């Protein structure tokens, strides 16, 4: 029986060599379309145009060419079913034993600057996914290839036949449905962004993420894990051990925090919580102030900055053990210093805050929300105390407010002028978070006199604010919204504190 392979690819890498092997060594008749057929013919590979094979012309600018019973009948026909074979014979349908298709580059098209809706729609492949799905459904008899990287494995399995070919067909069929599912998800997500808005929550959540890295383990050694998606689009590793699951979680948290700032800023994190942050005229000075906040927690931590890491800062950082350092650039001298630590992971980041959905798995499904990237200008905030904040207090409050949104709730940050002084994270009581922050400042021998306290959510009682005043804070910034707001405002006035309500909460669970 004649063996046929239908080859129609957008990415033509390696296709000439593959088709030549199919034709010459394995005796396949090649069917093809458009540019692929032309390329094969130019390389002296015998090829039959699909329109000649079906007897039906390609039309509508190529929108209709492979959607034909002679194509899909030849793919879906069960070879061991006499009735199927009889019907195929009656209608002149020959068997197609292999499909080689990679899809129109929809994802690459919509990623281009200036891509129009019309361009995107024209790059939605219809015939390709249809042939892939037909072939994959009948993979017991049909070999289906959607990735050019599989060409060598296919040729090897054809040479061996038997179980090797059957096993490969199973793997390739699975790969097809993974690919077409991701392709459809990309189209649905794009159209949702165009027709419903970038930040809208879709009625059906389509997440088509390809595995980019198999992790050694997850949060703990007994958990398996993998990285999916485009992490490498935003980060490039220059040096050090392979990233772990926890490293990637920490890198994401550190980068989101540091991208809040425009002036030179450095932050140190541990288990996604900031343990020190500062904005200064130089990153070296920012490091000194951030590290001064807590000199114990940074051991084994993550260091992130929003400017080029130079040799003077690298020399200071190298005195402690760190897991990861993140910067938009590293000087050659800094790399020479830091690469002496063979396990230290050095990451270049080009990420800036932007609209995106955030996900959290829950039993039976997932939660999705828009990112917490809301702009909060000083002019939109309301001073609720009798005393107006001084300019120094405003700087401290606004800095603390940017940091506290990245601290696990209940979150309290004591800040000076563009630096942290004490941080309390993740406690069941807001007062306990405040006590921890005060204790941390005391451990670091940092005075909280004249500081500003930032709370990610409202003070439910006046006791939290009074504790901050007793610790030395003279200003407070919080969302407001408690039924006891008047009591808290009265406490602020009683202690001559300036207090600002933002009306926006920043829980981080």
C-alpha cells in the first residue's frame, strides 16, 4: 500500500532533509501546500500539491486548502475496520500515514510591536490544528509531528518499526494536544484582551504554559516541581547553581518590590519578605542602610537592586552569604568579585511592573486576580489628623507604603526617610507585627524616634497606633476603613502624630 506523508509547515527548519529521508529511504509519497511544496520541489524532492491530490483548488487566500474529506478521511480511517476501508475505497480516499504540521506563528505575531487585530486573525491557523487533531486521534495508524525537533526521533523509529514506532506515535499524539491546547489558549487570551480589556477576568481561564525547566524538587525535597511559561523572558542567569523552586518564588517577589522604585534602590528579602530596603543617591549607600535594618535575616537571602551593580557594592555584598543577586546589569569588575562564589546565583532582570493576572491554586481549582500595581499619588491620600505631616514624614510614609505592600500580612513597616528601620511580617495580630518590627529595630540599634509606621490594612483598634507612638513613630500611613477609625484618629491626635489614609489596602497572603 502506498505510504503518504502530508507536510505543511510555517517553520521550515530541517524540513528539506526530513522530507528527503522520507521519500528516498522510507518510500513515502509527499503531499504538500504552498511555500512548503515549492521549497521541496526546488530541492528535487518529488511532491504533490494537496489541491492536485484532492481535485479541489486552494481558495480564499489559502484559508481553504486542506479542509477536505480526502485529507481527513485519509487521516481518520481505521485501517483495521473493514467498513471504514470499504467506504474509503468507494469515495477514492487514500490513506495518509503521516502529518507534519507546525502552526501559523500566532504567538510570535501578536508579540510584535504594532500587531493589528487583522494581522492576528490572519495568523489563526484552522487547517493545521484540524489535521493535527485528526492524525493524533488516529495515532495507532498515523504518525503526527508538530515539532521539527522530533524529526530525528521519527526517522529513527521508522527504521526500527514495531513497538518503537507505536510508542513514539503515542508520545507525539500527546504532544499535539498539548500544543493545540496552548495555541487555542493563546488565541482566546489575546481576543479577551482585545474585546474585554487587558485586566478583565475571562469567563474561562485558559492557561497554556510550556514547561521551561524541570526543577530538582519543589518547596521541599520530597515534592516534584517544574517551571512553566516565560520566566527567561525577564531573567537571565549569569552565574551560579541551578535555580531552585524557592529561588524562583523569591526572585519574583524581590523583583516586584524593586520595580516600584525609580531612584537607586536596593532590597534584601528572605522567604519573599523584605528584611531591609533603602533608596539613596548610590546603591552602595542603599545597601548599607538596607542591611543595617536586619543583619541576621539577610544570611542566605535575595538581594535585588534597580541599577547597575558596580565593584564597590559587590565587594560589600561578598562579605555575607547570599542565595541570589538580581540587577539590570553587572560591571565586569563586579562579576570578577562575585563569581568567586561558585554557587551564588547572579541574575539580570529586565522586568517592570505591568498588567497581568496572578494565580493561586486552591482545592478544586484556582483563584485569579489582577496584579497589585495600582498607582497611589500623594495627592490622592487624605490627611486625617490635626497635624499635617512634615516633608520628611511624607518621604518616610511613602517609602514605607511601597515596601509594606510586599510584606506578608499582617504587615507593619517602620521607615525613616526612604529606608526601613523595622519590619514585622505575617503575624495573626497587627500589634504582634508591630512588636516584632520594634524588636527588630532595637536589635539593629536603630532609633524609631521620628519614624513613620506603615500598615498594609487598617488599625482595627487604637492600641496598634499607640504602640507605634510609644516606639517613637510620629507619623502613620494606613488604608483606613475601620469602624473604629475615629478612635484611632483621636489616638493619633492625642500623641501629636500625623496620620494619612490611603483608602487602598495591600493584603499579601
